[in-house]
């Protein structure tokens, strides 16, 4: 059980439009920026999918609402069927079939994404997030879950991990939430079958920050998961923490 993460650019006058690389061609760690004259355009603003101020979708019995927020940088996602809501960067796209209840990804930095995991309603009877124990105990379970998911059968792969923080908070809805932050690094050798040890040198292949928010409602455990390469996290920490702060669980009918 997992513990429960149309763009339009116009140039003024005769200024030529900026060009950006297609998402499929961008490297996972690529950052996008362009300049029209002297005005920088951030990656967040380049890819702004223009939906109406409030767009309503109905997928079978699942009612979802996407709404613009103040400033236009984020959208609000509300799932009244499963019982949760959060903000996400408006440039991120939804990916279906990812295995989570919902999954969004930065189209330019593919290793930057978010999802929501929910425990099974038939096998969980959570009353409060404190059923997981104190925040540090919950953080240990979160980290172990990540390490299990990233387990590799490749030769010469080594993972290091650490819990950066574990805390609790009472949000404006009066509910208790746990916030967990961990780092995982993966090292691998590009010549793991070499006979000599000096030819089997392991090098860092990725270094990621994982942020989780845990909450309980409807006798189910909810987990918002955010993943970001450490280098990207340093640049966008404010936005990612706003997503964390926005996560709420809501009672279903």
C-alpha cells in the first residue's frame, strides 16, 4: 500500500516571437527561458494553457473542478468524489495511466511532477494521521516506500537517502496534516561488469527531493507527493511549497 504527488506568446509591434523547444526534445533537467527584446519570459508563463476562469468536468461519477487562482500562476484541482483538493502550476499537464489517483508533470522537466495516492477504502480505517505514529515515524515509512518503488535489479546501482524534515500542522480546515521531506540519490556504474575495481566507478545519475503531505479523511489515508530534481527545487521551492500548503482532504458524501 502506497502511503498517501495552449500556449500563446505574442510579440508587441514587429518584434519577432520567441521560440521554444518542444517538450519531447527537452532534457529532463532543461530550463526554459526566452527573451523578447528586454523582457524575460519565465517557463511558468510560456506554457499557460488557456482554460476559462472556471472549467467543470464530469467523468462518470467523478466530479472535478479546475479553477484559475489569483495571479493566474496556479490552478485549483478539486476531486469531490475521492475527497481532496490542491493547487498546481498552471503550466503542468495531466498524465493519465500513471498509476496514481491523479498525476501532473512539468512538460519541460519530466522529473518534476506531483501525484496523489489514496489508501483502499475497503482495507483502511484511519481516523487521524496520528494513526501513523509521530511525524518522524511517518517519514520513515514514506522513505521506505520510495526506496521500495525505486528498487533496481541493475548491477552497480547504489541509493543513498536521508530524511530532511518531518513535521505536523493544523491547516485552516482544522485538520491535522504531516509534512515529510526526503532526499534520495542514485549512483550507478557504466561498466559494472569490469574485472578491475577501478573500472567500476559509480557516478551520480540523479539527485531528487521528495515532498509529501499526509492527511486522513473518509477513513482513508491521502498522500500528496511532489518530486523535483535538487537543482530544480532550488529554483522553484516557493511554488512547490505553495502546492504543499494547499493540499486539503475533504469529506465525501
